[in-house]
């Protein structure tokens, strides 16, 4: 028997095998944390620099340094120092296309059209925005940035802005020229999710390896404890065996005694190779080691059953006081079967079983129980019990023949007689064929009555526990080998089903959370088109009284969330727009692009009470809608003049369009105005919206797996921590008492050599000697068993320590250690106390044991 702890019987250090997945999971957890921190750092910080605007020359549209500064109500923040220079000149090709701006960072031209000239020497002939090439990392990025800055300026010109158009361009420059790192959430969530997935996979492998090895180690420790208890019992069994007269020892008693000695030695010899295999990396979880462990467990179970049977039978053969408890153990299953049969027969029809037969069954059962309770000579007790059992079996067999006459359904399977019952009968010399025993006949009669009358007992509707425990030792061992020979130690189907269900529920919940998150990030703001113009008020400037306000409201299909006031300026189209000649084959007119901007600025001057004198912009909340009527009863609404600045990626469409001179014409005045107001409402709802630069579907699945594997990682970490015993055991229930008991055992074990606690050495030692030598051997064997019990308890995971059974086992270990600490000189008394104290180890029910002396 290997020394408990980390050494084998030869004193060699035993090291617990470790899975490579555990450090791998820790490394991946650190990588996941690092990637998550990098992703967190990629979140744009609050910009701390300001964008400065410098106006050169005398641009149009009321743009000057003074008006721009006045329009700049608050500083424009940027992630890097940035200056926007506004000029009234055209840009050169090197400036516009190649970003060669040695003296500027961003250069914006207020010219509306490229300069058309045949003089190739003129370099400055382009309009738009130019950037210093050092601000961007590539030609594509350069082109996108300059178009966005120029577009922000020109779109806001189309809304009637001047200085505010420059401010909008500066704001856009601060956004597109941000120096932040990768901000695509799909990239970061994908990287974190992948790392989390790898962490979960490695953690699962590590947890599975640890749990499988821990399960095998606990099974080995429990089997070692049983073997140690049998070795302790050998000393008591020798005394019991010697106390029984030779002529009173049945052949079965001698056979079981010899089998116990042989199996004990075989189990002790197979223990060290099994321990060595379990503590090697290669063989710890192999199928061969699993088969060895299952065989070792089956051997210790058989040894425990043999030892209990021999102790009980030996107390009878040695005529010890209290032998009635042995017969009680033998009679208990017979009494249970007979009682169940009597209850069933009470529900039988009157002519099915006569009352005399039922009474005879009761009398025979009473005779058997009385024989179990008598304190007489062992040979007389065994003979009396044999006769009573034979009479009861004969009567039960007659009942079965009588019951077979009646029609019945399918006969339930008759549970096999337990191996412990067989061994105890054999040790007492009560060998008999299984089908001739009273227990079998009574169980068969129960099955026949149940098949005839149906389920009459409450226990009939439940799974019978005795069907499980009734398997003989051979079948139990074979079942154990079949279940564990592969070495996989798979969880029970029910637990596996719960795990799969939990994983599916976690995945579904992650999908729901991800869907809500992606929806909140990527949904475009929308305006309902089921409205009727609620929240709109008009100020109509229509000298000819051609516009009907009620008709405008009737044609509107949106509602304004907050009150909105519109100034509807009805004017003559030819007076405000410069129409181009209608080309042949075209049904719609075009105007000179610049005339659209000039018409809007002309209308602003007509409503000076609505204009800020410092900037030339409309006051906050003001909106002027130019409604231009042509001579042929056509209505032209060339956008709106708004105090609102267009921001974000969403364009305002025809509300700000002017560059190509295209106009929308309609013969329905009120309908055209209503459509313009609906478009303006939609534009306000989407103003400032920046489209996401990622795929919604990709982000959804990335978030789903991220959330799912995060939860799984948390569960696996908690399970991994709960599976640890040596590090977290100090915090469990009864941990202090267990630690104290282990310290006392270590003190008691000081001075014992390896050979004294090795099972093979113990079995090979001389069994005869003085009383104090026998007492020392008994002490050493009890000490080894107590140490194995302490080892088994210390290896239990945290989850097992929280159960009440753990506290009971610790309390039992404390009592056993206290008994070992007593230096009693009376060997007989000490033997009784120690053997009795070992009963109940491992959570078993304590039983009384009597030794001769």
C-alpha cells in the first residue's frame, strides 16, 4: 500500500500529472485580456485639440474671419492639431490631387466651379478641398477625405449657409482626419471572441482532465481505505477464527476465510502498480489504468463483503454475546419480502388464498424471527434458524404453486439475492440452492401476486432500489468494468443532457442580447409616414394668395415631434432663377446652378428679421421654404433655407441640391410644398447620423459567440475552482477539524517506516506473537486506514465539501483519531474500540462488531 500523500511504498516521490491545457488556458486568458484592453483603448478618446479656421482673401457668401468666428459658437475638437484654411482662389493640381501643401494642412476653396481656360500655364483652376498628404496614409483615403470635406461645405451652401458651411467643413475634417486606431467593432469583438473561444476550449480540456483524474484518484483513495479496513479486520478475524472451535467451522466459513486472505494479498500487490500508473502522464487516464482501477475497486468491495460476513459468522461460531445481530442481518430481507407478501394477500379475493395459509405464513415468519433473537449455543442457533427458514421456504413454495393457477399478466423480474446474503449464509454453513431459499420463494410469490392483482403497494410505482443492489459481486464488477474500462469516465446521460441544454439556452440568450445590441448600434433613425402634419405651423408670404395651408397639411404624411414653424415665401420663379433654354427632347427645365444659391440669399435679405446680423445666417429654429411659381403654372421648390447645419453622412437630397442646376417641377402647388416639408422632417431625423462601418450580420454573430463563450468561461472557471481541493480546501465546511485531525495523524505516524504501512508487508508479517505486538499491529493498520480516510476527505472538491455528509465523515474521523491517540494497555479492549471506530468510515453506516476476549 502506498504511503498516503505523494510517495509510493518505496519512498519515491509521486507527482500529480498536469494537463498542458491548463497553462494554455491561462495563457489564452491573458491574451484575451490583452486583446480586450487593446479594443478598449481603441475607443476614441475625447479630442483635446481645437481646429482653427483661417480665412484668406474675400470669399463670397458672407464668409470672412469675423463672420466665421461669430458662427463658431463653441470650439471644434480634434484628435490632433488641425488648421483649416479658407481661400477665395482656385486650387492647383498639385494641391488638389497630390496633397502638396507645405504651408497648410487643409485648404478649402470657396469657388463654385473649375476655372475654364485654354491657358495651360494657369495652375490654380480647380475647386474643392485639398489636404496635406502627410495627414493620411494612402491615395484612396486622401480622395475620400477631401471629397467629404468639400461635400460638407457645398451641401451646407445649398441650405443657404455661408460661415456655417465653413464650420461644417471644419467639423468634417476633424472627423475624417482622426488619428485613432482600428475602430471597427467587428474586428475587436471577433478577436476577443476568438480568444475567448480558444480559452473556453482549453479550459474545458483542462477541467475535464482534472475532473477525470480527480475522480479516479478519489476512487483509488476510497478503494485503498476499504483495503486498509480489511487489513485492520484481519487481526480481529484471526482472533475470531481462532476462537471458533475447529469442529464448529463450516466448510463455507473456512473457504471464505482462505479466499479473504488470498484476495487481500492479490489486492495489496496490485495496488502499487495502479498508483504508479495513475501518477504518470502517459497512463493516468488510459483505458488500461481505468480497467485496473475498476478491478481494484471490485476486489475491495468483495473483500469488504467477505470481511463483514466472516466477522458476523465468526461471532456466531465463537458463541460470542450478541450473536442475534448476525441472524437479524440474515433475516431482515426475508422479513421484508414476507411482510410485503402478507400486505398483498390482504387485497386478494376471499377464495384466492385461504385464511389458514396466510396465518401459517405469519406463524412461520414469527418462528424465523424468534430463532434470530435467541441467545443459545451457536450450533443450536444455526440449526434452529435453518429449520425455521426451511419451513418458511416450503410454505412460500406451496403458495407459489397455488398462485400459478390464476390468470395473470407479465410477471415482474425477481431480484437476485445479494452477494452479501450469500456470503453470510455460506460462512454460517447455511448453503442452499438459491431457488430453494425462503428469500427467493417469497420474492417469487410477491411477483406472482403483483402480476395477478396489479400494483397494490406504493413502492410498486417506483424503481425498486433492491434491483440495483441485488446484483451479485461478479455482475457488479463486470458492470463497473464495462462502464469504466474505456477510461473515459463520461458523465451520466442526464448530466450530459443538462449540460447540452444549458449550452443551448446560453446560446439563445446570447443571440437575443446580440440582436438588441446590434439593432441599437446600426438602426437608422426613421420617421413614420402615417402622420398628418401634426406640430407644423406656417407663416405664409403670398401676395397673390395662391397657397392653401390646409391643403398642404392634408397632403403631408409625417408629424414633427417638436413644434416647427415654416415661412412659405411664394415668389415668381423667373425673377429668382436663371432658367437655361429647354433642350430639344427634354421635358424638364434646368437652371444655372449659382442662381439657386443667389435666390436663397436674396430671400434671406427679404426676411432680415429672421437673420443673425453678425453671421448672416438664419436665427435658430427658422426655416424659409422658397415656393417659386413659373408662368406655365409650374411650381418649383429649390430646397429650403434652414438654420440647421447638415452633419453626418446622410445627405439632404433635393433640399440642398444646387450643383447641377436640376430642379423639381410640379403642377400641384400644395402637394409639392407638402413633399418638401416631409423630406425636411426625414432629414432632421437623420441629421448627424454616421453609418456603421461594419456588417450587422458579422457583428451579430461575433457578439453572440463573445457573450456565449464569456458565460461558458465564467462557468468553467467556477467549476475549475470548485474542483480544486488542496488550495481552496481550507475554506470548506469542516476544513479546520479535518486539518487538525491530519496533524494528529502525522504525529501518530512519526517513526513508522514505509514497510510498516505497506499492505504487502503487513500481510506478510507474522500473525503470532505477544499481546502487545498484536496490539501494535492493530494500531498501525487502523492508523493507515485513518490516514487514507483523511486523504480521501482532503481530495474532495469544494462542491462536495458543502454537503452535510462531509461534516459527518469529518466528525467520524475525529473520533477515530481520538481512539488512536488512547494508549490503552488492554489489547482486547483496544481491539474492540479500534475496529468499532473504523466502522462508518467513507460515509458508511456504523455497525457493532464483537471480538473474542
